[in-house]
């Protein structure tokens, strides 16, 4: 079983069997209560399936793109569970979950873009080519202005307001089956931090 966690938008948690069956999932679109709901969601998902951390084969974490505050909650929770249970931590770009759901549902074909809100009048965009078992990433996540942005010719844009945890696990299962590598479990920030360290003042004697 894989436990999947994503907090790049709202908060989503799912428990998925090795054959892809969704055993339990919980989610909220609220973008401000990650730390408050992540614990209860984890307990509810494991409880609904009658499972514990010892039953897991791995933990999947969505790495964004997303804001610092949200991403760090989900990645930290996933890292803690993986470490405590001595199981792999599998990092998956959050947009991959949306892309896979769109292709499996027959909504996206050819070249398409997954678009999520990046705040500050910007959006995060990743461009894919429809394919299974995994869509092919053509352009990695990048920021575009909300006003006036149009997808490239031949690319259909699909905006997502939530990142589903179950397809995140499905993307991880597809990577494992294909023997593909996983990215590092580091948050994917597309914007420089607001606060930077100032250079230390020189001391003269």
C-alpha cells in the first residue's frame, strides 16, 4: 500500500493498494489549514482501511509547485512517516497527479497544460503530452502572468483548484512499474523567497 499526501493547494491524503485500488481518501480545498487537518486526515484514512504505518510500502509526497507554507507541511509529514516506518519516500510533482487524472478520464489528449494558482496574479503551468501509463512532461512547471496568458498553439489548458492524492499514488505506482527514477523530495518553489539573509556587516578595528 502507498500513502499519498499533497498540500500544494488544499490538503489531500489517500491510501492506495498496490493494484491501484483507492482504499480511502480525504481532502479539502482550504489553502490555509494544512497543519490543522493533515493529522486528522492521516488518522482517518489509515483507520478507514484498518491499516497502520507498518502496513505501508511507501509514502508518496507531492512536491508542488506550490507556496512554501503549504508544501512544507505535507512533505514534512510524509518524511516523518517514511522515516518512522523505515519505508521509501517517493516524491512526485503535484501537476503529474492532475495530468494523469485528465488523461485517464479522457479529458486531455495531445498536448495540454495543467494550470494552478500561484497567487500574486500568477499561475503555475506544466505542459504535457497525453500518454499512459504516465503523461510525458514537455515543459516543467513555470510561472506565467494571470492576465493575458494564452497557452501555446496546439496546447489545451486545464486549470486545477485541487491536487488529488489518489492519482498522485497512481503516478508513483506507474513510475515504480516502469523502473523510472523519482525526483528529490524537495519542495518545488517557482518564486524566490520573500525574505533573504542580508550580508554581514564588516567589522573594522
